[in-house]
C-alpha cells in the first residue's frame, strides 16, 4: 500500500522540498500540490510547509488562506483528512480557522534560528503517535512571527482537552503563551507546529533525527486505518 502525502507550494514557500524529502525518508510518496489548484490528487494527507507565503505582506498566512487549494484542504480536513502545518503552515491553519489562536511577532522582535528542545505532550494525534508521551526532542526553529497567542478561555480549553501537541523546553524562544509550540484540532487530524521537524530527519543535515516521527506517525496511522 502506497501512502501519498501532498505538500502544498505557495508563492514564497521555501521548505516544501524539505517536507517532501522527509515524507520520502519516512516511506511515503510525496505529491507536489500547487496553491492555485483545488485538486488534491486524492492524497492521503496534506502538509502545509514553512516559508513566507506571499511575503507575509498582510499577516503571515492571511493571503494563502484564500488560495484555491485551501478550499479543498479546509473541506477535507473537516471530513478527517490529516493535515500538518509547519511554521508558515501553522499560521495558515490558524488564519483558516482550522486551528484556534494566532501567531504574532516574536516578543523580542527579532528573527530567531536555533535548535530547539521540545516536549511532546500529545501522542494521540495523527502526526505524533510514534512518539512517547512526554518525550523530549530537539528540532530546528526559525521564525520571526512564531508567538502563539489566544485568549485565556481558548488556552484553558486547549489544555483541558489535551490539544497542546508540543511545548518549548529550557527557553521560550518567541513569547508563545504557556510555552506552546504546537496544537491540534479536537479530532487530532489537524496539527500546527512552529518548529521544523522536516529539518531533523537525517543525521547528515539535522541536529538530530527527532523530527522523523512526525512523518512516520502519519504513515503508520494510515496503513493501519
């Protein structure tokens, strides 16, 4: 059984090829999807990669949210299609209201690029089942507008429902509320993550291979579905 994972390219995407490589290393088939095309080519899952879609000229992800492909992504995500948004992809998911909250300018007002330690808080999602609960990992982080914010009621809801997927450890790099690095929707098929697991899938280029389980998780979930 071949699992096909679509990777969407928007104008300004720069981690789409890295995401495709991660999918391939995990054992699935990456499928390139263009933002102007509503046809998802019957893929089994979707990745919205990192970058600076439309130059972040309005708000990060605010213009991409209206790309034709997102009509299909939103519809299918609500029907259960697994979707992972990484960095700019996380921003697009929030702008699309598939995830609550928003991503804002880093509290120190500087772009940051570092290897970041995380703790996996939720292993029940489609994208994290290959991790152990509470597992600590290190993956690259690179963002200028990575601070996750939401009102207290939403933050309490995310905590109570176990929808915080990953949390920053040792240092909060961008001012995210409650050290939140990633969240999921209620069903667990949609995950947004600010750090970049696709840059930590092979020892040659990554600080670790700790990010690979995001991509092997979805493969196993779909194979065993």
